[in-house]
C-alpha cells in the first residue's frame, strides 16, 4: 500500500481524498494491521489512529457488532477446518453456472457465488486484452484446494484458468461449521 502510516497520522488533508475506494474497502475489510503487518503499533496507537480516520464510526460499529455476533478465529476452534475463499473467473454466465454447479455437486465447495459483469484487463501472449467475465467466489476447505484446482482446469475453457486462494481467518462459527459439513473430507 503506497500510503504510509506517517502520512495518515500527520496529514492535514482528509484521508478520503487520498485513499481510493478500493483501498478504503481493503482497510475496512482487512484492517490496517492486516494490510501493514510490518507495523508494530501498540493497542493505544491503533485506537488513536482508527479514531482519527474519517470512517472511524464505521470501524467502531463493526467492532461492536463483531462482539455481539458469535464469531471465531480459525485456529481457535476444533468444530471447523482451515477454510479458504477461491476466486475463479469464467468467460460467461453459462460457463459460470455449469462450473459452479459441478463444484458444489462434487462437494469441492460449500458455496459458489457468481458475480456477473466484471471486466478483466490483462496481458496475454504479449498483448493487452480486455474481456467481460463472471467471477466465481468459492468457499471451501483449505485441504480441497488441489482437487478444486484440478477440477477447474479439467472443466474450464481457458488455457490458464484463474484459481487464487485466500485464507479465511475467522467468521461466523455456524457458517464455518457449515463449510466443513458441506464439503468432502
């Protein structure tokens, strides 16, 4: 992240003018400490910084609601398994529906969200390409990543399909148990 902590603390220009929407989403979703793990801030420094940010009330409301909702850290519970979110792009709605259904049918994932209308810009064979695609957001066990990747490769029309996995570090206990119970061992 190009924005340095010192510029957040000492800047007189409001942060919302410097931080693009995607950056704000990342900060709200992942938290400042997850985005900048090299920062070793005390708890009081983190609180002071978060309270000075333009979206501090939103952060506080998320922290308050997180305490009232039954949630866990992944490493702290034996009723769940290490889980991941996997992104896969497909060329169109029909391909997305077919692949999503086959993934769930094979119990390679508990759930696949289909997000239509994304536009991907990428370099392929030396040329910049722009394509409309659909994004699949797949929730599954970490242990199923290899099998899921092979399934995607075998059932995808791209030469090099996107398969990107992100760890789930915590969340609703009931949802994480459901991922475990809805997928194969």
